[in-house]
C-alpha cells in the first residue's frame, strides 16, 4: 500500500490534497483494501456546505457501507461523476481517484496525519 | 439447449434436472394452465368497457403458464436447496435461530384463529383481542416495562416506532432534540432508524473490553441528545454491567435510553430492562420467542416502554371495557399513528404466546441459562483454535476472529462457507464491525451437547485445513449446487428482472 507524501490523512481513512484554497478528497488505499470491491459511491451535490468531520456521502462495497467524512470545512465545487458508472476505479487507484473537491473555508483542523503517521496509525489499528 | 443437458455417462449425474432448475418463467408454455373453470352461469361482462381508462394491458410482463405438477415440482426442488433449522444447526450470531416448536404451529392453525378476519366485529374478536392482551401482559412482565405495542412488523420497524415515540416525547416537551448516540458495535439498523426519524447519529466508541466507555458517554451527552440506542447484551455477547450508570447519565440530561432487544435471549427470566433504566425497547418475537425467522417468517417487533411514553404508542391499543370485554382504542391524540396495517403480524402473537405459556417462567429462565451455557461451552472448546478478541464473560453468543487463520490467507467468510460443506449454516461473518474478521456464533438453547460437539469438530477440522490446505477452505463450498457467486458483478450490474428472450 502506498500513501503519497504530499497528502494529509484523516483517522477516518480519507486523504486530503490541499492546493491553495482547493481541497481534493478521496479514500486511502487501506480504506479501499478493507472495504473490498466497491460497488457504489454516494456523492454530495455541488454547492453543498460541509463541516470538517461531517459525513458528505458513503461508499458501498460487497461487504459494508461506510460513511465518508470530510477532513476539512468548505463548499463542494466538484464531484467525481465518473464514479457513478465506475466505482471500481477506487479499488484500482485509490490515491489517484478523487471523490470531491472543495473550496476550503478555513484551514484544516489539527489531527490530520502525515503519510508516515497514517501508516503507523493503520499498523496500530490492525495490529499488523 | 436440451442437447447439452446430459453429457457423457457420469456415475453421478450432476446435470440432473434437480441441479439445473430453470426459472419458472423459462418453464412456461403458452396456454398451459393448472385449473379448469366451470361453465360461466352468469352473463359475461365486457371488462374493457367496465374499467374504462383504468384498464391496463401493457407492461404486465409475461406470467408463467404451467401445469399443477410442474409448479409443485419446481418449488419442491427449490426447497431442497435451502438450509433450515429443521435440517441442522444454524449458529448465525445475533439472529437467535432457535427451534420453532410444533405446538406453536398447532395452536396458530386452530380454525377460529386461522380464519379470523381483521375487520370482523369486536364482539366476534374477543379471543383474538384476548391473545393480544395476554401476550402484552406477559411481555410487560418479562421486560419490566409499563406498556407495549405489538404492531411493528419486525425488529427494524420496532426501532423506528420506538424512536418515533422518543421524538414525539421530546416534541411534546417543546424540543425534538438533534442527536441519537449509537455505539460502534451496534446493529446497522440502529443508525438507519435514527436517520429515518430525522436525527443525526453520534458514534460512541467502545472501550477495550468492547463495552460503552462511560467517560466518553458522559462527555457526549448534552441537551441535544434525544436518546442512546444500546444493545444489551452487546453484539459481542457481553452484558453492559454499568447499564444503571449509563441510564443515569442520559436521564440527568433529559435523554432517553432505547434498548435494542435483539439479544433478549440472554436476559429473559433473569433480569429486566425496565429495572435497569431502559425507557423504551423492542423485542423480536422471531428471535427470543421462537416464531419462524427469515424466509418470510414474518417477523414481529413489539415495542415496550415506560409510562412517560405511553401517550405516543401507535394506534390502536387494546383496552378493557367496564364489563370486562376488550376493544380497540383509536382515540389517541398524541399517538405517532399507525405503523403497520391491521394490528401487526397476529399469527406471530399466537405462536409467541404459545411458547411463553408452554415454558412458563421457570422454563423461560432455563432456556436463557441453556443458551448462555451452550455459548460458553463453544467458547471453552474453541478458544485457542480461534482468536478470542474480547475476554469479557460471554452470555448467549461468542465472537471469535479469523486472526490465526488469516495468516494463511483464510478469512472468516471462507470458513463460514466451508462450514456449509460440513452440514451447518454459516455463523455470522464480519459482524460486529468492531472485531476485524469477526466470527460470531450463537448456538441458542435448542442445540444438544452432541450437536455442539459436531460443530466444534467441524470448526476444528476447518482450522486444520486452513493450516494444511488453505485452498480447500478458500474455494468452499464444494458440495452445494452453486459455489461462489460473483457478488461484485451482482452488485455493480444487478439483473433485477427476468425478460423474455427476444
């Protein structure tokens, strides 16, 4: 599994890429691996306001449905509609497959992890 | 197509029609029927002119046309592919797949009950109303609550009804509040219920023992919290020994305690939710009270509550007239309304009452003790073979994990499927989600020691296979008509309806 250095990570297993005021959010390689084959992604609407830590959608796999939590507060500026037809791209390329883009309202809260910290966190959580 | 059905001369004809049953639509031939009507002895009516523009002839699809014996064989063959509690053990954790006693069925088939109509006058329904009243009294006594509705059709609808009542209670006080707290070990229906009732879900993390973390709960409960939905014993089969304190923390802030009664089979006759601070709860008659479960049971999910919630019960409720006769009371201005057509799944009331009366208080207490003993027997015999993530004392079910077998690439789902080859239904796979690779086993009191030993032998053998020949487990089941289904494609590209080939 790989966790890009330029991303930041939430303990709820989303990654966040910040570029100025634009945030891009996806789920981590660990998250897609744990979920298994993803069959559906529930997306928010463009224009929706989201608070950090609040759910903005869900991912459904053959095993489970998991909520998606936003690592940052902001307004949704784009949703990855390609996921409606091809949710499996998250399984094949979790790091490259974004789910939403946000116009960031304020700086992300403390508690987001670096790639190394996230890797350590996952190792502790799974006990491997 | 026909030419391919029998190939070569195998010893065991695996292509026997029994193993290749078509859909009933595919068996249809136009004009075939399973009935012959007598000559029409009244004037024929032109349906088209009678129905006018409400007449529908399009979009009806194809209705299968078969003879009677073809229909009988079709469904009888399908039934032989099923697994059932009447065939063997069904250790599906959290589901309480206990035996459905035949006495229940005998009573439910008494003509006056089986043929009763929900709209027959109250004067002719006194027996049926009496059954509802007596069952209500028994369940109130068992739960220690003040009052009850039998209306909800099953557990999830019971939850929905209970939380609607919680909402109505808070609304009557002027503030519906915003949140429902739900532990991370909860059944998935709990957060679904909260969301359906317009509440936000606040997730409560379990502590290292798999129990409610009191300090965390205390931190979360404020005047915005409407209720905590708690399963007790929890989904890992452990009794929340601090339940009194949990109730006190909630009540101090005006919030209510909802108990998911899915695991009541561990409490019945031993302790009462009403006595340990629960305000509202549902029961699953199809779990604890032995009515049929799954495959169209149907279920039944009565909701019992304390006096403070009584005005909000669904309408109607059974009341006693001055002369001792019974009636249905619809005059309930604060009620959450009707949640189910008629009065609930009445057939299940009869069966549950038959079970309660056949066992009596001591019998019910013993079923609880036996259910707990059976789960602990399995725990003692399988500890070491499988990883036991929580060491807290088990009640009616035990949760292992696949940690030891996963080292060889054998997962909980693989072992569940392999268990089918040994003649058992699978245990519950990958639930509760607080345990990675969960294997949740609930034997119920129905199983004898001999049957439990068979299950233990099968599971130990599977653990050995996971060490020595993982592939045989990873590709199981091997003895069923269909092996592994492509669940991913089924979910991504579902075919929901048969269409006639063009």
